[in-house]
């Protein structure tokens, strides 16, 4: 099995300064626990969601504990992360290393200040000067 090298306790971040405004993009399939035979047992290991960081100009996946309730937020709604932690990881791959970051949090909640604003199509206006 491949050994994953990572920071001991992760890096706690200030969400506002590091990530800026966060937008909910999508829910991913949860990770499942694998049995001894390598087949999924049906038990959820963790839940994953795609989030867009306006400050970083990039999206990333947030990993939540399996115990958290499944989230069904509207696309592009503003969200907040509860206790986010960033972990660096590196997976040795022969002469190369696959490296990246993993963002974990205790939960994701809707941000009251940035609720989704649904726009309605405007009605065509008539020109009162035209007859």
C-alpha cells in the first residue's frame, strides 16, 4: 500500500482571509469504506462537496465527516465552512510525487448574508412613443 506523507495536524486557516467568499458548486458521491476484499461495504467514510473560492479563483473539494447531514444547497449559494483545516499530502509514485491539498471541515452551512439571489426575466417594455 502507498504511504501518504502529510503535515502532522494540518493548517488551520482564517476562512475569510484565505478563501474569501465561498460558493457551493456540487455534491460528490460520498467515499465508502472498503472491506477486506476491497469491495465497498456500503458504510460512508466521509462526504465530499465542491466549493468555489472567489479569492483563490479556483474550486476545491471539502471533506466532511460521515456523521454530518447530507447537504442539498442550491448551486452558487454562499456558504461557510465550520473549522476548516488544510492538509498537504504527497503520494510517492516511482520517481515522481503526486502532491496536493485536502480541505476538511466539521460542517458546511449557508451564509445568511449571501443567499442565492434568483433573477426573474424582465418583462419586455413597450415604448410609449411608438404607436
